[in-house]
C-alpha cells in the first residue's frame, strides 16, 4: 500500500462506472432523489412501462435504507474475505454504539473486491459522499465514528467518492471519485467496469428492498409482463453472452436448444460448484448479491419454459448457502417466486443442492449425476443436458456469473451489453486476481482488456517483476507475461483459457516446474477414475514431476512426460481430463529451459528444496545469532575466533531447506541460490 498522501482528482476516468470528479469540495447542487421517485427512474432505465406495485413499495423501502437523508450509513464488508480479516468484530462494535441512535445506521454489506484492503468500511453521509476506509482495525475506529457523526473527511480514509446525483445509488455507475488519499487503492478500480458486481460492497445482501432499490427485479418484471419467452432468448442470443464458467459456450444457443424440445418439463440449474483453487467469483456474487443470481435464474426459467430451478453450490460455501436461502424465502414472500408470479401464469420454485466438494462435480454431466443421487462421474455427450439432462428432461445449466449477466442484458439491451468487450467476447468478465502482486482481489473488466493493464494497473505489479501468468485454474495454461488481450480467442491462442476467471501472477521466484507438479497432483487426486489414462496417466506424470523437482530426473524424463501428456486428452471422456495436462504442455512450450535446468540439477527460481543451497550476504549480516539459534537441525555452524558474517556457515548435509532462517532474519541477509548436481 502506498503511503497516504492526499490529492484531489482532477478530470479523467478512474474506472468505467466510477469516474474522477472535478476536484471541487462543494456538495453537488442537485437535490436529493426522493424515495417516491425511485421506482419510476428504475423502470425508465429498464424500459418497463407498467410497474408492479410490489416493486414500487420495495424500491421505496430500499431507497430509504440505501440513501437515508438525515443519517449517515456505515457499510461494513462482511463477505467471507472481510469476516476472515476481522470485519465481524468491527461490525459488532459499531452497531452497539448507543450514541448512533437516530444519527447513524450500521449495515453489513458484501465484498467490494479489494481483498488486499480488508476489512473495508464505507461511510455514506447524507450529502451523498462515501468515505472508504481500508485495513480497518482499532486504530480507525474513532476516525470512522467521527466521519459518520460529523460528515467530514478524517485521517485514515483511503478514498472519497460521491453520488453524481445525491440520493441516487443503484450501483457503482452512480458514483464518481472526488478525493484520492491512497493512490494504490484508487488504481485498483481505475480500469474496472462494475456491471455484474455493481452492487457488491454497496447493498446489504440480505435485504430484498435494497436490491430492488438498486434496480433489481425490474428486468424480470419487464420480461414477464412485456416480453415473450422467445424475445428474451433472442435478446440474450443477440448479446453474444458466452458462458463464464469454463468453455465459453454461447448462452443463447443453449437456451434455444432447451426451448425447442418437445418435452415440456424443463429445468434450469445454476452451477455454483466453484472448484478451482484460488477462484472465488461465484462465492463473492452469492454472498454479496444473491438476488442478482436469482433474477438471472428466473429470467432463464421464463425464457425456456421451466417451472423448477436448482442452485448447485459447494458445501464449503456456508455463507453463500445461508444468504441464498434467505433470498429465496424473501422473494417467495414478496410474490416474486412461487405460483402465478406477479399475477401471470408463470410459476417457479428454486431449490438448493450442496455439492460434496469433488472438483469433477463442476462438470455439468457429473453435476447432474450427483443431483440424481449417484457418484459424481461425467457422462458421454451427446445428448447434451439442454436436450436430455436432469432426470431425462431438457436442462439449462449455466454458471452463476453467466446468469448474473442476464438482468443487465434484459434491462439495458443487447447493444448496451456489447458496449463493453469486443466482437468475439462481448461484455465484462470477473477475474480473481491473485499471486505475486500487492493488490489481490475480485475484479470486473471488459473482455479484451490488456493483461498489462490488469496486472500492473489494477494489481500493482512493478514492471519487469512478472515472469508468467496462470490463467483458467488448475486445468488452464501457464504462459509468458505479455500484453495480450484477455478475451476468449486471444487467451486460447497462447495456449490457455479464460475458464472460470482465475488469474495468478507469477514472478521469477516461483518455480514453474514445481507449480506444474502441484497442479498435476491436484488433478490426479480429483480424477473420477473412469478413464484409464486420466486416472493412471496423471498419477504417472505426478511421479515424474516429483522426481524431477527432487533432482532425480533421467535424460528421457522430459520427452516421456511430453508424450504421455499428449496422449491423455485423446483418451479422456470429459473436459476436465482433456484439459488436465494444459499446465504441463504450456510450460513445455514456453518454458522448456526450466525443465532442462532441473535435469542439470538447477532450479532457476531457487525454490525446489533438493536443488538449492543457502548463502549469507556478508554486507547485510549484523551477527545477531538469530539464524544459529532458530535452526531446528543445527545446520548453521559458528566458527570461533571470528565476528560478523565470516563466522557463519551452512552444513549442506544437515540442512533440510526449511527456510526458517530466511524467514526470521531481520535484515534479509540469508538467501536461497540454485545449485547444480553434486
């Protein structure tokens, strides 16, 4: 995090949907938007002519909660990432203050996306300003309280935004940046376009009125009351929306196939079985904006003629399940789910199925088998689920993020949706940006945004420090860092895939051979075991990679691995088996020299235990004895009669490369360096 030096924005865009303000400190002159007007504004934005009374009532209630005119509102980010960082304690302390009565309301909200800054707190004052505080601990407790009570900027805030029209807050598109205190935090949002995640971090995810006040369920009402099912499918098809969970299949075509079948019993399933390590796109949406996902499911069900839907979600996501159950119950109580919705003939019930956690269960035919009470194993295709899926009926299976895009498309239109992204890859995509970067988090960008913009502009990586990118999860690819567009075609051309949206940044200290070993090991453990080469071939590759990283490779190791890796996809039934070797094949293509170095007993990243030795940098050593006292195997030796770095040495035979000495050295004078074969 850069040191906080206050500056005021002066023109230009901070990010699409949140733009830099003019730098003026005066409150915008427009009068606050009245709660009574909000439903008409939202209906006009969505193109809805006749507003159901229930939406009018909910929008007014929610608007008063989101934009109170006489009180400040403190929103504490309480998704999993925030709670893990201590947001629950902050929320409880603030909510318990008796002096807040009739002056300040405290709400829990979803994830803003800036996971590196958790816990995050947003203080909204009655004039429509939002004061954002990051890494909130006890030291920021009083600045947050004073900001809420006095309505002025206090020391410790990272960013100040304001509503373009005070009293109108339907997502991040209604905000602009006024004052930047921490440039690193502001840069995280600069190139983002918050459409699908536009409510995340702003609304209370357990509040149906707040979701409606942000424009929720107006698209569903428009479709149900004013559009035919075929018109909804046509709009989704025209938008070019592609699946956001892996293969990138065109969503409209899948819906067309299901709707065209003779079987009138049709089903919609939202696939939230997010198994990629380090990926949490679906989890964040389900925890931060569950009603958006429900609305997408409801639109899909109406379009294909389904009267039942299911959400398949990981058992490891208890908060997602809790908030989904609350959202379903609230929507049912409001008459937005159940029988004869909004007085029409359309009825829909939505249930939740929790996955046992196996990676392969995210594959759609395996998912169906689990829901039918069987072991999670992929089935041959065709027939595809859209033709014959759950219990033999036509079944639309879409990823959670895919469905969360649909309300925007129906409300704003296909052309507006295509305003972001490019011809082959329209719209935005959520990525989980992690790895060797300062600003890790949940981001949403237009498809086609350059990798350098994401890694350096949003992630804050220093130019020249990045070696490679892992894109698309454990079955994606590992490719050299370059400024290629992040869209379906460009990513495939370098040997990777967008997948569900995992994006891991790797610097030169990461051994790619060792990383591939771990990824192949994961895929071998997660194989369902149906296909011989997937089951036994991946285990064989794992063993070969383990020997290579342990300095026990043989001259033909690389060629044997490559031959086996090419054979596995051809003899595997499902997409997981066919893509499991992608990390190995892409690194052999782009980083073959790293494998050759390991055969010579050298780990270029100085990472693999068997291929490194430890050294002391004499100019940094202060002779503090820390390494000598901490070594658990007495591998650090002292030479009597000398002082300074000269009296230390490492016994290479005793050293187990645990790196405790590296971690405890206060001056960073102990480093790992590559070594060749003895």
